[in-house]
C-alpha cells in the first residue's frame, strides 16, 4: 500500500512540474508588445500598391490610397467603405472576415 502512495506522490510531482512549466510558458507568451496587431484591414489599388490599417478604431474616418479597388476586413468590426476620402458617400458595408472588389476612397469602422 505504501508503494502506491509513493507512486501517486511521484506522479503528482510530475504533474505539478508540468503545470508550472505550462503556466510559465503561458505567462511568457502573454508578454506581447502593445504594438502587435490583432486586427488588420487591407486594401489594394489600381497602381498595384497595397495598404493596411493595423488595429483600426471605431469611429474615425480613414483615407485609403487613391484608386483602391479591393478591401479585406480582418477585424472584428464592420467596415463601411465610402466613395470619397471624407467618409460622406457610403458605397458598401463590409462585415468582419469578408473581402470585396469595389472602388472606394475611405473607410470607417463600427462595432455594430
């Protein structure tokens, strides 16, 4: 009976050591710089150029490159694409995870 108790005890020590290792790894993995992008909005233009907005905020109007032809919304927010650079004439709504081919000049994000 005592032998089983020792075996259990050693197994517990191994499990506890593994848990400490996993906790340490998770803590180190959580130390991501504040500038790391968690969401990105991509656009591409007529001239073959591309642009991206890292972690855009809800509310402000973002002007994109002149002649932007497509957009990919890899954010958790809805992107509203506008025909002009001032977010005044709405062209299309682009839900999270989607992409579209359309001419647009600016984008505004909302949490709707």
